[in-house]
C-alpha cells in the first residue's frame, strides 16, 4: 500500500487575506464543486475551522459514494486541512494553503495525500484515473476562483441583498452560491413544498406564486430581485395541458411578484426577470439583437406575454428581461440530455444541422445576471447568449471531439418531430442567431465566448 501526493499550485491575482476569507464564506464549497460531478451535502457543522465536519454524497456516472471529512490544522489566513473520517480512500488528507507573494497576489496550493484501497491492486487499477480526476478538479477550482475574484474586484461594490425566486432550479442553484461566496446576502423565495437542505443557511421566504399570498414585510429592503421561476419547457411533449402549464407558471408568478414589489415602502433598485431567446422564433440566418422584433410560434408568444407581465413592476424599479439562450451545464438542460447519446457514439446533427444554436456557459449566465444587477445602464431586453453562436452540426462536432466519440449519427427532422412533437420545430430545428449586443456594449466580458472552451470547462475535459 503506497501513499501518493498530488500538488496543484496557482498564482492568484488577489491578496492572501482576501483569498482565504473567500474560502470561509457560505457557498464557497458549492461554488467550487465541478458541474460534471453530482455532489450533495448530506450534513455540515461549522465552516473550515478545526473540528468542522461535512458529509457528502458523490455520484460520478454509475458510482455513488458517501464521504465524511473533518477539518483540522487550521491556521488563520494561511491554511486549513480536510481529513477523511469515512469514505472511498484508505487514506485522504488535503491541505489548502495560501502563501502571500506580493501585497496584491498570492499562491494557492492544494496538497493531496491519498492512498487507494486494495493496496497495489488499487494503485494499478485506479492510480492514473485518480490523478487525472484531481488534475481536472483543481484546474476547474482554481480557474473559477481566479475569475470570481477578478470580477468581484473590478465590480467593486458593497455587499448587497438579493431575493431569488426559482433558487432551486438549474440556474438558481448555481446563482445562490455564486452570490454568497462573493459576500452578498441571499434570500430564497420558495413555493409551498419546496425543500431546501438543512445545510443551506440562507434566509427563506415562503410564497404561493399562484395566489397573491406573501408577507410583503419580508420583501422590504432588498437591493435586487432575480426572478427565475417557470416550468421546464423540455421535461415532456407539449400537450395542451403542458403548454397551459408553461404559460401559467410564467405569467401568474411574475404578475403576483410585481404586485408585491409595487406595494413596498423600500422596493428593490432592479428586477432581473428571466425570459428566453425563444421570443425570436425561427429566423434562419438573420442576426438577432435586442432591437429585433419578436417572431411567431407558441414559444415566442409565451415569451412576449412573460416579458409584458414583468413590465407590470413600477417604473422606479429598473427592469431587465434576461433572454436566456441554451445554458451549457451537465447538471441539466440540453447538454445533460445530449451527453449519454454522444457518449454511446449515437450523437450527431439534428435535421439539416444548419440551424443556428445560440448557447451560453452557465458561469456567463451568472455573470450576466450580476452584471445586470450592478450596471445601472442595463435595462429592458438583454440577450444572455455567448457572442459566437454556432450551427447545430458544428456544435455536435465539437461535443463529439471533446468526449472522444464520433458525432456522425444524424437525427432527421421527421424523427425529431415524431419524438418531440411541436417542441422539435420550435426548439431543436429552429434557427436563432442571437447576439449579446447590450451585454457587450455595457462592458460585460465573457468568460467563455467560444464553444469548445465552454464545453471543456463544464465537462472537465481540459486541453493538455
């Protein structure tokens, strides 16, 4: 049985104290959890100080393990250590060390000492795999930390209070730790029956989005509201009942929320309300900006009504209608549904493959939301898409390349329609070449403007 040591070290363009304090904040662990690994916190006591403990349930493909860790060897401003109490390794210890370089920079060094179970057999079977996984993990963590710290320093704003609806959804569950790890305060606006783990210590405000029932006193004093609620459009075929639910789940909650905000003595300065690029319909090769007229179809009509409902908020509140493109993350949405077919070698273009696919990295969704909150010149419709849309066939080719599988099995248009019905024509086969003009003109810098870099980031397939 041999113990291995893995070291990952990066120069961080921020003072050591700032970097260390970032790791102490609520949401830091969740923010640094890679999206290609399903990691749930089962229990947690304390932060990163000596004696604090956390138990995780980690799923990676077909393998699920329970992992209990305890913090020790804490040195304020310099280091903390995770020691395995129970889990998949015969031994595991990780030291997080922050080493000052200059007044404005430091080194972050992660030192992992581990021993695989089953002795030499475990080393033979899993040694290279573990090293590769650690390389991807810390590449992701350090890169994300650097980007967050740099963006926070450039934004240079005081801590703010943000109310988030849809906080347990695909975007909301990523947005909450993004905000709290930067030192902002978040409250979740939760529907009846929505369960949030006890390990989450953010404020919770209950409301019924289909009835005007909410204690408006609890909504006073927020700097911003982010409204993300809405039924998943891709969860099933668009039957009449499904389409009614899609509309109702967007219009009623938005109308009731605006009514509640209008009744406040201290309303928020800004409301960022989700919308979608589906508002443009099928537009072929046309360049679509925020000034483009809306298109035709059920989805376009739904988005038009959705945005109109949000305009019910008082004019004293700056309104941003965030028109979201296809969000890239393996935790849900289109990419999650595509991964298995591609991994099995059955992926390829849909229809002709010539239709434009306007996508955005999950981290740029979060960045776009925060940019919309803190940038006073951002208002009205905002296209939340990457600056370089691609055609569907090119998307398939890049995804296949990254996961190491051919992408040559097409899905004919008739097959897509047979499987998905109306959703195929309005989502899979529709062409939307959408451009983020407002974000670009107001100074937002995309972390991942190019498709291949985004997919490598969210899938942990970093280029050598």
